[in-house]
């Protein structure tokens, strides 16, 4: 997708006044927050599992080179072909090459945020290969030409009416008089349309929630079964996965799967967890003949071993955005990057540049709710603060903001000056605000008073009153 | 009866916070009363200004560290440092050590200060063992859990426990009491529309609770919520929880004239 | 420099390692050679009939249907009955699994059996699971001519037969069985964990069954009663 994060403020403003979006966002709370809370309450070991999950990823990251090599060895032994891509461009070239050699005309896709990150769909289309998204949410937004607005529920920003309108607009081969007023009919229609695509595809591409080093296995997690039809029916299966997806053993991946579904959708376990290793074996009646895994860096190594290291533990569950008051207010598109919410605020500047994405780590109250629900115990506000530090070092913040904060910091370090100036300012404000007790408007305070009154201070500061009493 | 952990009266240095100092001194006096009633001696170092959180959260580590050093120097002599704010208290307790961690001398002094820094209400209940206050407040209140207080300082049960002992007071919990009010320090002026959207949800929840007054332990949140409630023309008042617990509710509510 | 060298080089530089440190290599080797189970919830750690009952309960909680039969001899009739009760044609597709082939199909002469992978037109597929996991009501199946993977996903209805004795308390136990069956470090093309029928909540967060995989999942559990 095209990064529009620099226009965050404008995008956020549009989101706040978008009635369809605001209505759709109401479902996030019941759909995600309550379900997660319920399923977590039902599992006494949940917090211990979070600790174990964090430890698994920490150990793996510390030994990432060795686990990647072990993974490659096992995957190759099983008949898979492992490719390495430093950049998104490298990955695109590798994938196109595989598709061309396979003579592919269409390629079905399981949901993959990494594929979104590298803009593979547009690239394939430009090169004469039709990508078909099969995850229902991804399919819907593909019809609309939109990027996903959530890393788990790509179409969470849409209402049922909008989906119906899109189906009618695009599925012109179906009876125009058909009844699509129920969601079940919409689902049935998508199932029918996509079934044909699944069966006709030459290549299927999925992401990977995890790569298991012990066995050279890629793992996908879906509720729909679309990822499975994507990877079992075509002759060629391509997996695109970034380097931090690697975990050591089948036991380790089981621990991570226990916290993933519960954190993401409030299910004890997602419907389909599929562990794939290599192409079909001799004697297998189905399965792909070729199995390719494209391992991608695209900025992860720039986070490894430094102050952003913890972000590499992310398992893309989406719990952070589900609980974020900013995400609740504006939805995902306003962020203008594939990765949204708190995890996007940390990841986007790393992957797409601080210049592009600086708004994201700034648009946070640091309420900490994200960190409190992250199954991998990632200190998201701390990481956002690190981006603000980088921004400050590079002088990227608006000049008035830097100046104002600089003045405050100067005064804070010079108590006598602070006392003198605040005595005057508070004295004046207190006198001005005495009658009403508050200000509806105040010069220089427009950011505050645009939407709320400013309580008036009393005329004498606390410290001055203390001083008065002591004298 | 309150439990006193030592024979000598604990000597508390009160870190009032810049918002209390500038906008609502009454909270500072309420804090003094609560601490003295619980058997503490209270001093208010007059060189205090700000905890440095605005600089810290804006990425200006250098200024934040410089401010932190002045706070440490002014307060480290006391037995305890008590703060009527989870946010400023959290900055001192949870963030100063990391901020000064690279400096051996100051890092150690920051750790030492952190160990004896507490938010006001939780200091009363968890350290001094205060189980009840003698105060009266006729009316219903709803309590907003300020984010830093809740998630950094573990403050949730304590204010409610003490409020339960206030004569005449009823607590009406709001939905989503633990969800951010949208203040976020500089956030509310950097992203005013976003902040407004969030505080609107908060004021809806406050109104739906049916309470006359909203309480919290952080003045930033309270000014934000009070300002929005007043702009909406709602009669709901806002006070710092310390005012109610100290029985000092004669002063006008936040944003009210005398 | 190849993509491989570039990426691995960047990883090593970021971690400030050369890649030939013997203690690191030993740590990785050790973990891979002796995989250790992590935190295993107590929930599934039941014995005998209690474990099987939990499996059934968890499966039903995610909208799978469960039929319990006393012995494998009862399976064909259980399948025929299920199809009748749900107004489905008396026709199923199965793989080459001996455990299914050896069932007394003569008891259900009106039930048509087709074999091999699904061509997308079957209404009902029948598989035999490797086992199950009581913790979450999860079935474990794997690829191969015995139980083609397409049967798990293409037919509208999926019937899965599982032996009560193969239902474990946790996933880790099943991984040990797979290692024992295929060899350490060796996997079939696909291992599938299946927990309930296919679903989506992508339209206004409303839960709907039958997204792309089977709309209905019926599990036939053989044995395991107290």
C-alpha cells in the first residue's frame, strides 16, 4: 500500500467524522475485548504462558542466525526451496520468478501482512498475474481497492451494508434480484465465488505465523480454512515470512499458539492451525509439487540488538490495537501504514522510516493498555518513547512544540525563575478566571479550549501559599 | 486506628506536582492533612517545580535527566516522597532509574529515591496501613482510574477502599473506568481532535454512571474531564480524590468559581 | 553476495556475533535435540473417561457435533444416521485409511463410498484422525493417501472418526506421537489441527459458520466411556 502516515492528522480527522466507520468500530469492543477477557479468565496459566512465550522469543532472537540456518536445513531436507530476500524488492523479484517459471496466471493468497508490506499484489498484477485474496476480509477490501485496517480483521472498518454494495457491484454474473440482506448470504456468496478461484489457481501464497526450526515447518493459523485451500490445491505453494517468525521447536510453537488465538480473537484455539513441511510426498494424493519459502529481512535486522529489539517478539495478534483508545477512535486506515495501532506505531517507523511515520508513535497517550494485554510482554509505550527520542535528536518535531517544551524545561531547572514567572502568570489567570472559574477561550491555549473549558487556577500557587504560612 | 510502622513519625517530602501547584493548591493541602492525620511530618521543599515528564515523553532525555537530578537532590533526604498523582509519581518511581541508569552516581541515587517514592492514596493504605478516613461527603461519586496510576503504580482498590469509609458517600462505578480519558499530557494539545473523541467517550460513561461527582488521583485527567463536562453543560463536578478523603470539599469543584 | 549471506550477515552484525561461537551453537543444538514442553495448562490433564468427556465438551463448545459410539463396528451406522438426520445424501468420500476400510460397511449397504482426494464437489468427507487434544477439543490429522488433506477442507460436511484412546490431554503429547511415527525432525507434508467447523467474523464481527472450509464438523468418538 501507499504510505500515507504523514497525513495522519487529516486522516484521523476524516475518520472521526466517518459515520460508517464509527458504527463499525463499535463492534471492536464486544468482538475483541470482552471475548479476550472471558477466555483469559478461564485459563489460570495464561500469565505464565505469556512469560514462557516471551522467553522463547527472547532466546530465539539471541540465536536468530543459528535458528534460521537450522530452519533452512530442515526445510530443504524435506524438499522445500528456501530463498532469502534482504528487501521487499528482492522478495517481489523472487516471487515473480517462481510464478513465471510455474506459468502462473492466477495466484490465490492466504492473509499475509508481510505480503501487504512488500506490495506484492500490485506488483504481480503489473506483471500479468492476477492475485486473488481469499480471506473474506481481505477479499472484501480487495474489491474496494483498500488496504487492511486491522492486522487480524482487515475489513473491521466496514458495515454489512457496505459489503453488500460491493458484492453487488463486482459479482455481476449473479442474479441482480438475489437477497443479500443477511450476513449468511454474503458469506455463502463469497464462498461460492472463491471456491472457483481456489480450484483454478496455479500458485498459492501464504504467510507464516511461525517457522519451526526443528522440522523446517511453516505454520498458518486461520478460522476460515482459506489458507489451507490456498496451499493444498495449486501446484506451487509459496510462503513469505519475515526472519523473526522463526521459533525453535514444535513444543515452542505450541506455547505461542496457546496465547495467540486467545489474545487475537478470544478463542481458545483458532479453527485451523496447519503445519506444512515441504511439497507433497511420493504417494500423497494431494498437496503442492513445489514448496518455496521466501525469508525476508526488510528492516528487521535494523531492530535486532538495539533499543527496538523487543518489538521483534510480536506475534501479530492485534490485542494491542483492540484495546487502544486511539485505534477505537479512528480505526486503522488513518495510520496510513499496513501495521496499525500500537504495534504499528513502533514497527512502521522502523520499516518505512521515521520521516514517514513519525506521527504514529506521537499519537499516543501512553495509557499502557496495549502493554498490559500484549501476550509477548512488549513494552510498547517505552518503544514509542524511543522513537520520540530519535525524533528529538534529529530535530524532526515541529519548532513551536520544541520551543515550548524547551522553555518549560528551562524554567523547571531554575526554581527561582519558575516561582517568579508562575506567580505572575497564575496571578493573572486566577484574577481573569475568578468570576466564572474557567475559561472558554484563552490565547495560546487553543488546542485545549477548542473542545473543552480550561479550569481557572486560584490566584496563589501552592508553594507560595506554603511559603506564606511559614512566614 | 492506624498502624504506625515506626516509632518516629515518618518524615514525608511532598512533591505537589506542577498542576497542583499552579492550578489547584487545595489538593496539596488535602494531601498534607491526610498525611498528618496518619502520623507523618510533612515538608514541602520549595525548590520543586516539575517532575520532567513533559520533556521525558517528548524524547528530550537530556532535559528530563537534568530535571530528575534536581528532584532527587531536593527530596532524597526524606523518609518518603509522596505524590498526589500516579503520573508524576510514576515518572519518579518507575522512570528516573532508567533515565539516569548510565550515570553510576545518579543512577544509584535515582534507585534510592524510587524505592521511597509513593503515590498519595496507596501510600496511606499500603505503607501506613490506613484503613479508614473520618470525612463526610453527601453524594454519589464515580472513580476514574488514571492510566499511570493504574498500570504503573497498581492503584485501583485503594482509593475505593478509603472512599467506602467516607460517611454519606455512595460509589457508582462507571463503565470503562479503567479506559484512558484522553489527556496524555502533551497529547491533548498535539492531537486535540483525537483527545476530544476519547474524552467524549469518558464523559458519556461518567454521565451514564449517574454520579454527581467524578474523582480521580491525577489533576491532568481531572482538568481534562472537568473541562469537557463543563463545555457540554453537564452539572457533574470533578474533584481530586484527596479532597474528598480529607473532608476538604468546601473549596469549589474543579472549574467552578467561588 | 547472495541474499542468504546478506541477511545472515546483518543478523550476526546486529547481534555482534560471528556465528561460530561454540556456546551459542551448543545452546541451539541442545534445544532442538531435546525439545522441552513449556507451560501445559492443567485443564486437559485428566485421565480416562474424564479426558474424553472434556474433549467432547470443548469440541461442542466450538460448534462441532459429537457422536459417541461404543466400538468401531458402530461407525458406519453412526455415519448413515447422521447423514439421514441432516438431510444429506447417503454418499461419502474417504481416503485409503485401513481403519476406515476395515469397518463393517456391509451394515450400511445404501451408503455410497467414493475414495481419494476431494474434487470440490463432494458434500461429505470422512477422515480418521491421528488423535485429538482434550485441552481445546482439537482434532489432529495429517496428509497422505490414508486421509487426503483436501478432504478436511473441500467437502461441505466433514466427519472425523477418532479413537478415545488417541485423545491426549495436550498438544505436546501428540507431537511426541508424530515424532515416534515419522522420526525425529521429520514431518508429513501437512499436520492439521482442526477445532470446530470453518467460520468468519469479518462482517461486522458477526460469527458465521462455513467460510471456506466445512460448514459442519461431526466427530465420532469410539469408546472412552466410564
